C-alpha cells in the first residue's frame, strides 16, 4: 500500500508506538482544512534549509520529522509559515543575490544572525525577524525537541509533546 | 439590566424541550445523556464554543511554546469571562475553568477519588459546618457507575479509602520511578502510599485511546485518553440531545406563582436573544456561573436571586488550598516526563478529632524541565538569560544541546503536594459585581475568598509532614510554599449548598432547588463541605443521581 504524505506523518507522530497495542489517536491529525500541500516544494525546501542550520549535528533531520510537524498545522499557520519562508528568501536574494536554499549552512546562519533572528522575540505578528523566529526557528525546534530525534541528545526518550507511551516514566533517565 | 428581547429566527431560534440544561461540562453531559437515553428531548445551552477534537495537537504546541498562552489554550478571558476578586486572596478565576463543550474537564488533571464517609458527616462527627443530607452509602452506587462511565483506572491498594464494592474499570497506572524513591522514605516514616484512581485510560476503553504519554494532561490531552465532559455530550447527542454552543444564558424566567422555571433566555452570537422552554431545567454551569445565573435571574418574586429565598446562593464558596515541598536528591529521580502523578497517601485524611483537618498528599512525578520550553528559549534556564538574549543572541544547533545538557543535569528535583480541607465559610462568596459588566451588560461574578484559620493551621500541620519526608529523602535546597500564600487546586465547590432546611440551603438531597419544583443545580456548587479530595467524581455521581430524579418527574 502506498502511504500518503499524511499517513507518513501520522506514523512519525506515533513513532515508537508501532507495536503497542491499543493505540488510537483522535481521528485525524490536522485542524481546519490545512494540508501540507499548501507549501510549494521550494517553500518546503526553505524550511528544511533553516532546519539544517539550527538543528544540532547529531540529530536526524529527516524530511519526515518536518513534514510530521507541518501536517497538523492549520491553514492559517501554514500560510504564515509560507510567508515567513518567502520573506527569508527575499532577504537572502537582496543580501546575497541568491535564493536562501542555495546558501551554504554557514552563510545561512550568518544571514539569520544578521537579520537578528537569534535576538528577536518570537512573535507571530511581528517583524520579519520575529516571524522567522516564531514560525521557522521555534517551530522547527519544537518539532525536534518534542521528538526522540532531538530529546535523546539530552537523554530523554519520551519528551513532553511526544506520544511515546506512558511506560517510559517507570524507568530512570538513561543519561 | 436591559435586554434586547428580539428573538432570532435562525437555527438558534426559540425552541422547546422536555429538559433544558445550562452548561455542557461533565455534569451537563452526564445528565443529558441519561435523560436523552431514556427518550426525553434534551437541549443543552453552552456559553462557550464546541472545540474541534482534531486541533488538539496545535493546542498542545501552543501550551508548550514559551511564547504561547501557557495553559490557557481554551480561549478563556476577555469580556465574556470578566470577573473580579475582592477577598483576601486574588483568585485567578479564569485560570481555573474552561467554557466550552467539555467544560473545565478539558483542562483538568483527571484524578477521581471518592469522598470519604466523614466528609458527609462533619457536623455530627466533629461539630463543624453541616452534614450533607445524604451519606456515603447513598452515593456509593453512583460512584461506581461514574467510575464505569468515565473510565477510571485504579487499584484497591488504598487502605485508607472508603468501602467499595467492585474493582476499578481499568488497572491502575504503574508507579513511576520517582515514586519508588518516595516509597523508601515514607516507609521509614511509617507513611503508607498507594496508587491513584484517575479518569485516564490505562488501556483502550469506551472507544478511546489508552494514554500514550504526551505528558500534557493539563491543559490538553491530544490522544483523548483523559476523560473530558465532551465524551458524554457526544453520547447524549447520539441519543438525540441538541447542543447549542456560544449560547450564554442570560437569565431564567419563572411562572407567576414563582413555583417553576418556564424559560431560559440565551444570547446568540449576533446579539439577539432566544428562549428555550422546557418542563425541567438543570443548571450545570460550574460552581461560579451556576450561582451567578441564579443571582442574575432575580425577579419581583425572588428579589435576591432565583431560588434564593434562603439568601444562601453564592455563599460558602470552597477550594482546596495546598502547599508543595520540593528538594534536590542525589540519585537521578526524574523519570521521563509524565503529565500526572501515580502515588498518593490518604493516611492523613480521616481524623478522630476535629483538628487537624483532612490532608491528601500527592507525590509528584517531578518534571521541572520542559525540554521544548528550554530549547525554544535557546537553552536559557532563567529569565535573566532570556533578557540578555537581546544583546547576545540565542543558541541553536550544537551549542543549544550543550546548554540543555548542562541545565538538565542540575534539575533533579522531587516534589510533594499536600491538599487541605477547607471548611465552608459564609464570607467566602460568589456575588455579582455591579461595577463591572460582561459583553452582554451583565454584572460580572466577584469571587471573595480567603483560606480561613482552620485550613491554614491544617497546612501548618502539612508542612511538618512534608519537611519530614524531605529530610528522610536526604533532599537539599528544600523549598516549601508559604502557608500564607498557598496554591489552589481549581476545585470550585459550595454556592448552592445541599440541605434539608430550606432556610439554610439552596437544593435538597436530589439537587432540586427548595424554591422551584423543576429546577436542579448539578455541579460542585451543591457540596456542603469540601473534604480534601478532588471533587469531580462526586460531581459526576451527584449528577447521575439527579438525572434519575428528574426522569422520575418527567
């Protein structure tokens, strides 16, 4: 059976639970009629490029993790993510005369810091830097650190926000 | 108060039913389902909205993000929910309730103990407050039925609990790693611990998922494993009940004789008014709004508020004050995060003498570090570091992981919470504040509240126990909440107390008002005393009992 994108996403969200009997999440994982397809492939690549910059080197930053995160976002949220991505790309073209996705990781990080994204308060309705911080940087960090892909870097198998089963709390932390 | 009486003509137009229920929380849902299931035509009016079940992951993200609304992910606040707090304690009312289909159980923790026998007999046993007009034995079968309907996971390992007839519907959640550390210390102190009954699925139950460990029970359970009142609203709807959301009831009207309620007048989203007439009315709007609606429904016949011949409506508001002790221990105590606790002790609950009052101890699965919170703050663990970000910038990538590892190493903190019994005090009230109005021009509720001397002394007693436990654990850097500034459990009780004397109580033992023959209040408002147990299972049991009486009348 060919898995749809959304089915893949559901697997990511329930990752680690594949063999656990009796798991049944509430039907659907999206709100309103939002679908990840509201992002074009180039826009999705911008999001993934940001992830390459801000994710630690030891984490698995597969596309599935990011798409899993995007899959349950509302239409409004996806639109805002798209707008922040476009604004970032526009800044890159103006500053480096290149699309954001063609920058090296080092150039991309320099650009984010030049924009003040690291110093900006995350604000969904704020300036470009504040929106990039809110929708892209913090959204991606949320995706990573509510998933074992990120949390295991600090010794947590089942972080808050991840459906890793309740049995995990009976053991001491592995770190 | 001036009300536009124009009746809307859309789908929210005036209607009639056998039963009109105000409030779509757990009490309203249970009553609605019982009555709709017996074939009666039920209409439920809910002030808040119907939340989509499918956006709970987004609500969780909002709750976990440091720049989000915190636990307020259900839209509380604004002029609809305006209130004042005039007592000795600034009561954060909107943090303690949710308006919407499901009500406050959308954000509750889900702990479901039964009250103990002594809680119903405070006057005859200790000369304190009043007895309930019913005892534990009367409520006992309804407790069992509530546990079955909500789906309660538990074990019969509690030697201090009241008698029960059956096992719990589901096995208890296993104890956490942190619990084992507490158990060792408590054994040395001759304190016996036990598991915790909770309305959270430890296995698939009633078509809902088992708990999958999102660890965000408060404020939102994305899996639906935690019971919430919308479960029974859906069941009621399947049985034919109609729910009208975003329909805040403005007042109830009664007949000329003042003997029965004739209509509920509610506001529509477009500012019109519509009317529901019915044979029976149930106010199930929580302890605060139930009292407020009665007070807003004052008339010539009932100048002090509907069903308020006694003058008691709004009085005896109760909560559960508590203090928490926490400390650092040598061995790594923190298991993976978990949104609920799995061990308590009720050893200090029943008492032979009037003082100290009942205590319940909850051993927290300490989870001081929210990984997503700290990660999104660039690894900052203090406000000061957050402030410096403006100049220095936040970390991400490998630098962030280093900061997270460093910060989490120092956070091996255990905590115990003691909840105390609070007596009903006449001066603790929910009243109308006429100096401030909501978006419909109605006076807002004023919560005037203080802890009271006996509860404070009970907390003093609790502090000694908590410090003993921390000492036995060998904990360092121990902090204990001040008994002068206790935390509160968001447990609202009192305001339409139950009783046999119409001059001293608002409803009778069947939860029907003494004054009006077809008006029932189903919520924590009917509690005569509060005990120190989480009240929701008792609210559920009382609601099921009330539904039987209403069905008999119909």
